[in-house]
């Protein structure tokens, strides 16, 4: 039997990058995986590849996040793992920022994660019977912070602030939800090769690779493996942590 057999997992923004790698890793570990993306058709098509399910969801719509978690819970008999992965990174020097850009980043990265944690917390607190007949209560929530939330980065003030908020959300939610058997952790990736970082100038990427003790950038599956660990019972006494997955980055 695999580590996540009979568990139900939801990955937001799971149609590419770290989210997709995570969805594959959780499915490989035996979970029933639902991925969401802004485009429902694409989410469904992507999910087919690993035998999962896809739904359309814009995480900036707070109420829609709650409704989607309810829908997943009703369809699959509960929710055991949430990976609140959907996120955007908009670059811009402080002097160039417009109110709308600031709000959009905070709506997606912070409010979207809050909505997901709130809804998943409610679902996971309930007693339910898993597909293998065992009675379960509790679950594991993993959020996507970033090294930038700790160290900051010129030209990424709002993104950095949003990721610092996500780390604080993980620590705080862990305290609120621990009594119900729900663990909440975050991973803080360094620079990972995905569409999100593809637009960064080559010299920035080279500098980040050189600043990592391992001397290279990361790949999505290297983050996904750590998320899978946090999702499963191997991490059953780990909560409220923000775990760096950055190749030993010292910016
Ligand atoms: P990506 O751009 O490849 O994927 C992000 C996913 O989120 C996409 O599927 C996108 O469609 C989805 N998304 C964006 N806005 C959304 C919205 N409003 N509603 C629903 N889905 C939405 O990026 P990635 O690198 O895979 O990033 C995944 C997460 O990891 C993000 O939260 C990001 O901030 C974080 N992160 C990435 C890195 C990195 O170096 N790539 C480093 C640290 C943290």
C-alpha cells in the first residue's frame, strides 16, 4: 500500500510548474488528486494524465475557493491534503507599482491561500470514512511561501510581502487547527525552473544559481517531493514549519 492510499488531495494552480509536479507526486503516492486551474478544460485534460480530476477555479474569488473545496469534499467523501499552490509573481520597482497590481498579487497569493486554508480546515475537521473503510479526522495543508519572503528582492516587494504573509499564515493556522489534527506547513522554494521564473533575466538566474550551495537552480519535482513528505504520515509530528527548498541559497 502506498503512503497516500485512500487520501483525497486538492492542489490549486495544479496545471503546470510546481503544482503539476506536486499533483503527479501525490497521485504516485496513491492519493486521489483534484487539480484546479483558471481554465477548467485545461485542468481536466492535465489531470487525466495521472488519473486525477480537474476543476476550474480562480483563487482570487474567495467564495469560489470555499465552494470548490465543498464540491471536492462532497464528490470524494472528504479532504485529507490541501496544497495551496496557485500564485503569481509580478515584478516592478516600488515607484512603478499601481494599486491594482498590489491588490491582484495580495488577492491571489494571500487571500486565495487564506480562503483555501479556511475551507480545507472546516472539511478536514470533520470525521469521515475513507475509501479504504478507515475512519479519519484531520489532514495536512501545505502552502507555497518563498525565500523571497524572508530575504526580500529588489523589484519584487509586493510578491515578497505576499510570501512573508503566507509563511505567517502557515504558522498561525497551525496553531489554530492543530487541536483538530490538522497540520499546516509551508515550503519556501528558492529559484525553481518554471514559467514563473522563465521571464527573469539570464544574469539574475545565473546569480541565483551561483548563490545556492548546490550551485544550481531547482526543478519542480524537487519541491514536489518535499510537499509529498509534508502531506503524508512521515511528517505526522511536523506542523507550523516553513521549510526551505532552495539548494542552500544565501542571497
Ligand atoms: P507557475 O506560474 O508555473 O504556476 C502557477 C500556477 O498557479 C499556474 O497553474 C497558474 O495558472 C496558477 N494560478 C495563477 N493565478 C491563479 C489564480 N488566480 N487562480 C488559480 N490559479 C492561478 O509557477 P510555479 O513556479 O509553479 O509557482 C507555484 C507556486 O510556487 C506559486 O505560489 C509561487 O509563488 C511559488 N514559488 C515559486 C518559485 C519558483 O522559483 N518557481 C519560488 C518560490 C515560490
